C-alpha cells in the first residue's frame, strides 16, 4: 500500500483542527447568546402580561417575542450540534411505550396541522409497542421529522405516520405529500447547514441543522435512517431503531435540548 505524502497528512490534520475550532466557536457563541436571550424573553413576557397596552405596543412586543423564540431555537440547535460532535451526549435507555409516545408527539403539533387542514393519519398497529430507548433523543427525532412533514406539505395535503414491529427492532415511517427533495440534492440532505433549494423557497427561516441532528441521534441509538423522495410529490423518511438501545454516558453526561 503506497504511503501518502507528508503534505496530505498535514492537510488532513489542518482540516480536523479547523473543524474543531469551528465547533468550539459555535459552542461558545451559543452559550454566550443563551443568557441574554433568556433575559429578553422574560422581560417581554412580563410586559405582555400588562393589561394597559395599546394595540401598537402589543404588536411590537409580539414581534420581539417571536424573534427571541426563533433565536432560542437556533441556540438550542447549535448547542446540540456542539454536544454531539464533542461526544458529550448521553443515551439513557429506559422502557417506552411507542404508540402513546408517538400519539403525544403528534398531538403537540395539532394546531399547526389543523391550521393547514392536513389529513394526519397515525397507523396504530400494533396497539401497544414497548421498547427500551432514550426518550429525549426519540422525542427530538420524531418532532423534527413530523414538523418537517407539516412545514413542507401544502394545505389539504396528507401526512401519515406508521410503526412496524420487527424481530429485534421497530421501524418508524413519516410520509407526506409535500414538496419533496430534488434528486440532485438528496445525497447531501443530512449534512450540517444543508437545506434543499425548494425548502428554502417554501420556508426561508430554516437552519439546515434538524436532519443532521436527527441522523446523529439515530446513530447514538444504534439505529438507521433513510428516505425516499420525489420532487413535487413528497417524501417518506424511515427510521429503524433497535428494540433495546444500550445506555452509555457521554463525556459530560449531557442530553439534547428539545424544541
């Protein structure tokens, strides 16, 4: 086997060093943003509780509150990326009844999908399904996939969630009749800060971090994720998770922050 020239080793080492420095910067920036954002959010909420606000004042405060929430979401995502890449995320595997867990997740999005008049179907077969997994990671995975299906499906479209029990695993399926992913962009869709071009046009304020964190979370649980998609017709995301995930502690025993 031919040896690589020293210059290539230096290039690879430098690339890794740059990646590490970028991750450290993202983590530092997210931590520094979190405290002032929390303070601003609390202050705005206190003002919004006042009864004697003019319509114009309330409009300004609502706009600030919405912007703070968006920034908080971004900070949480950046912190999650930092924790995953530094190996600091723990997996705390405990018994979970998946049908009830998934139903709760769907219910939390009810206002969003009803507003778009979407036909949301949850195939509850079997009626009960016990697994041992990390609730926090599973919550992040399901909420992100379901939110994507809602956000990128046109009004009166359809979103279907199914559970399938296999011998030593369970398969989640989230299928929608949305905008789909262009074929030439599918290979990169799980990348960090990557969004499909039609997704940017449909929902400009996305971060391109959700699917990256979902994939890494599935990996932490010892599972697999893949998808099928056709632009203009919709997407189907599949997640296969082991029936029993292994508990292990990250470097600092941290967990992902959910939305």
